[in-house]
């Protein structure tokens, strides 16, 4: 049987060899033993693959926290179940499973990231078409990441994307990371078509082999998931909700202050990892509430008027005026 130099192809070859030996018997047991050892080595190597960032672009992944996160996990060796309530890209769930392969790890795929992973081959094919179009347009010269692509080329790329969407699926988050200015995200063709393009496409393909191996995946409301595990022993919750006062344009659901505050209720009497930011001022709010335990809602009974404020074509917010007359 012909061998391939690529590890994944080698794995398939050796598994096929083992199956053939099992069915028909080995002519020479030395080859059987050798092939079994190599097969086992390749399988173990594949299982041990460690990701230090999410396989596909994701806004707010905790790659900068991984070293500290791994160190802190050592303090939770008695915990046997880890529940990631806001799974995001799955990077924290993946890291826990790597560090604690003996533990159950539940990844609540709040944003349906798994759909993007399942379509990674389609995304690679689409990016390959765009990459070829850019190279063909410049006769192999390419463009700097800081240089805006010409309008003619932008229209050609949009047509490629539109044609792909008619086939059923386009990963606009990954396209955004490949074509838009840093930090900008589009979630639909209409949003993407409004933007200027830059050549930020990776030269290699995206890969997610083994990324969520051994991890249990759910897609339910975080409160429901919390209620299923809150009374079980040796459980640790991981809470990384969307941050307040930061751009959440790539998330699939609206997230407001009320939602954010309700998460704090889950921190009582539980073991947890909780992620936040100094932009949210949530720590200051908790400190203030501790100092004023008897205060009610100061806006109760007040009326509100709103004015829409447009910063630019993609960013807007509401100014609010509350008023209340006493006596």
C-alpha cells in the first residue's frame, strides 16, 4: 500500500493496514507490530494537538489569558465537571480538556460556533477563490494589508461571495477577518458589501482537527444549563459573557446591562471563573452596591426620552434623558 508523507493520510493508511491484518492475517508479524505501533503513535499525536487560539476568528476569545488560566486550573483539581456557560469559540473548553482529560467539560455553544467549524472546508475553498482572484488581478503581485483593494477587484470578490451564498453557507466572520480593516466585523452580505476591502487573507488553510474532541456540546440558555448543574458536587462554572461598553457586533444575540447583571447572581455559592473588563465598570458597581445595601432603584417613577445618535454608518447609540418631578 502506497504511503503518504502527510500525517493525516498516514493515519488513514495504517488504520486500513490494521483492518486488513485483522481480516486476513499478517504474512509477517514484524510488519504488523511495526504498523500498529506507528498507528498508535499517530492517533495519540492527533489527540494531543493543543490550540493556543481559536481555529476560526472570533471576537473576544481568551487567548491572552490561557497561561494564567492553566495555572489557576491547578487550584481546581478536585472539580470533575466544568461547565462553560458562554462557550464562545470553545477555546476555554478546549484548554480545560487538554489540562484535565479526566474531567467532564460542557461547552455551551451560545453563538453556534460549531456551524462555522463544520463548514471550514467550504470557507477554505471560498478564501482560495478570493486569493486566486487577487493574485490574478495583480498578476501575482498581491497587495499590502494596509492598502485598500481597488473597487473593480472589490466588486469581483463580492460577486464570488454572492455566488457562494446562493449555495447555502458563507462564514462572514472569517471573511471579515480576511477582508476588512482590523476589528471590523460583518455578519451578512449586505453589511460586507458596504465596506472597503483589504488583503488580509491567510496563505494557509484553516484547520480545526481534534479541537473539541472529548468536549460535550450544548446549545441552550445559560440559565437553564446553570440550573442543571448548580446542585451537583465538584462543579466549576466558566462565565465569559459579552462585555459591556465593548463592540459586540459579531455576537448572535443582543446583550444588555440587565443580562450582564443577572450573570452576577450565578456567582453566589459556586466555584467559578468569571471574565470581565475594566471597560464595564462592573467591579466598581459591585463595590458601590456593597457600600449602599439598602438603596432601591433611583430611576423608579421617572420618565424617559431618547434621541438616536449616529457616529458613523456602522456605529450608533441612544442618548437618554430621565426626568421626575417631586411635589
